[in-house]
């Protein structure tokens, strides 16, 4: 087992300086037995692309670097099994190169295959839950390997069982099922401009071009992608907002809910470019908070609170962070962090 220096700087795309009590890089399943004896807090990290370390972590950070992909033909569908440490975007590229469409709308989402089910990643009308067949995990408390069906995972909007009662599970692999009777999903954003007969590769290229034009490269400007979830409201509230703001983007969210575009709300609240210390609302994509250089976790937290407050004042809509906030002993919330700061 390899143990790295305790700095978490290389393992969070916000580029924040934090430390952990212990830091382990998992590269082989042979290491798993040794992981079962840890008694304190433990956090599993893929590429750190959806994390905000709000304090030094008083536990073990386990960096998942398990690699390997297996592709198979299941007759009416393709089956893809990916080890949890595989880069998600490279997995999308691989499936398209092999003529297995389905994941193209999820291109360029940062992070690993193992992180994908935790967050139930999604973009442009497609969520991981659509294709997830099963998840393999290690319960590090009991040492047992468990196989989760998609139903067991309890997928929701940017949510899953792994964010709640199953936080003590280390995801080892992910199995996806891509039906061969592929149909393009073109109803969201710039994809609506494509022809109905657009290929999976054309959709992939449009998604990549759009994301690269709007989202800053974390290697250049520290960020964790979309900071807030798109809020869901009841139809009556959406209709009232549309009367006041006719160009407000609205999308059906199922179960009598309407999804609003958080980035649009932040933009219309006049928050692009707003700064708190070294943190700022990105000038090209209001949904992204960035580290302009030298930002602290407190800067980012206070900026997020300011954005949430302004949007609530103007639209009566409450924004919820999509980024996972990690405190001294585990996952926390924006309100809990603010209470400690104030």
C-alpha cells in the first residue's frame, strides 16, 4: 500500500490547501484487506472534482485509483464494467470509439466512474441512472463485498444511497448497460439545435464544445464545476416566475415538479464576477464558483452563501449546493459550515 504526503492539494480541483490525518492511494484490490482495520472517519476521493474541503480532515482520505474496463455484447445491449478509478470522460470516449452510443450527453463530466453513481451524474437530459445496471462496493466496516442493483442505489436528482446510509461503502466498480436501440436525447440546451438525425458522435462533439466554451479548466482556474443544483419547484411557482421572467428556462422534472436553471437565476441576479476574497462567480458561467488564486475555503463558503441569499431574495427560490462539502470528520452542509464561521 502506498501512502502519500498528507496534503490534499493534488486531490481537489478547487486547488485548496488542506491536509488529512492519513492519505492512502488505492491502486490494487490486494490492498483492500488492510483498509478494513481503520476505525476513524474515512473519505473516498476519485479526482476531487466535486469536493470542497472546508477544514483539515481528521481521518483517512482514500484516493481510488483502481483501473480497468471490460466491454461485452449482451445481445440487445452493450455491457460495460469499469473499475472505480477510471476517468469518466475517457470511459465515454472509449464506448463511442467502440460503437456503443448512449453516454455522449455525459461527456466531459469531471471525475471517476466510481464517483458517478454517488452523485447520479447527469447533463443535457440524461442521468447515469438511465444506464446503471449495478454497483460493486466494499463495506469497510464489515469487510463484505456487496453488489447493488440500480433500485438498491436509490438514485435521485444528484443523489443516491451512497450519499446517505451507505457512506461507509467504497465503490469498487460500476456496470452499465447501453441498449442497442439507441435514441438521441436532444431536448436540452444547445443540443436542441441539432438535427433529429444527429449521430452520437455529433452529440458528443456538441456537448464537449459547449462545456469547454463555458466551463473553466480546473488546471487553470480552480473550481468544482456546477456549484449548485438546478432547483425544482411546483408548477404554480414556475408559472408565476415565468410571468415575471418570460425567458426563464423551465424543464419538466417528473412527479409534478419543474426544474429551473440555477445558472440563469444567478446570472439574472447580477452575480457574475462577484468576489469574496480570492473566490468569484465565474464571468462566463454563473453556476461555477472559482478560485482566482489564493482563495480559502471560507472565501468560497461565504461566496456561496451570498449567491444563495441573493437568488432567494429576487426569485424566492432556494439553491442547494451540488458540490459535496467535507468538514473535519465528514460530509457537512453549507449552513453547518456557516454556523461554525459566524
